[in-house]
C-alpha cells in the first residue's frame, strides 16, 4: 500500500471517529435534555421546526437559568407564605374568582422571592422550565383559567382546578432548596400525586358547608322515611285484619 492509500485510510478513520463522537455527543445531549425538561422537552420539539432547533432553545434556557440568582426561602418566609396560601384557600368558598387571582399573585410573589424574573408570563415559563418542568403544565393551565376568570368566563369547578394547579407549583417553589434540580420525567409521577392530594383536599375544603347541609338533609330524610315506613307497616296490618274479617 502506497503513501496515498495510507493517507486515505487515515482520513477515513478520523472521519469515522469524528462521526461516532458527534452522534454519541448528540445522543448524550438529547438524553440530558429529556431527563432535565421531561414533558417540556416533547412540547418544545412539537412547537419547533426541528428537533435541533428545540434542543438549542432548551440549552439557551439552561444558560439563562445558570445566570439567575436562584435562592431558597428562609424558614420563616416559607411559613409566612404557607399561612397566606391557607388564607387564600379558605376564601375560595365565598369568593372563588378572587381567590384564584390571589393564588396567581402569591405564586408570582414566591417566584420573585426565590430570584426568578416575573415581568412576562412566557419568560416565567421559560425560566421555570429548567428546574420545575414537572409542574410547569400546572402553571400553564392555572394561568389560562385565571385569565378567563378575569373575564367572568370560568365555572366554579374550573376555578377549583386552577387552585389545584397553582398549588402544585407553589408547594414546589416553597419547599425546594437552592441546589436542588427537578428531574422532569422522573418527577412527573410525584407531581401527579400532589395533584391527586390537592383534588381531595380542595374538595373537602370547598364542600364542608354543603356536606353539613347534606348530612342534616339525610338525617331528616331518614326520620321521614322511618315514620313513613311505620305508617306503611301499620296500614299493612290494618289491611290484613280486614282481609281476615272478610274471610270469616
């Protein structure tokens, strides 16, 4: 084999190694982004012209997030916010629309306290997606319902769902430490469990008064049924006696 042939072989080998390295690097980057952003990765790919463009967008989010001064809440601040949320949730019974508006403001306030910019909603989504991908869709849904509530275009059930969605992100912002990072795909199940608990808790909070009324109604209904049953049995005995007299 002459020198030219050797050079050609070396060049092909180098190109093959570079190609393998490129594909391995791309696969590792994709796996990292999928694990980091979870459902947000799939959403971004769907909304972009190509997977490459979507991944570049997500990498840019990571870079921006790294420049933010994200910090944990002090214990006393966390307790203060927790009490405020309880107050907002209790007000839902009498003023659901107002409570949802308050919940939105409270979530935004916690974000600012943690160090997130809060100027534009889309930018908030972008910044939150890096460390809170698992609960980001909750925030989207809550904001959408809140916007319709401002136009008096949301049902009470939708407002209740908005409270559940807001709480999913609120609790995560409240309890996370500065160095913690949410693994998007693996945290989705935990977020779903939070939603299930929220559904149960909210149903209890919102229906306490009606449950009491229903219990009273049921009690009265039982009493009425008992009396009616007694009357029916008495009537049945009378009819039976009349039948016996006729037989005689």
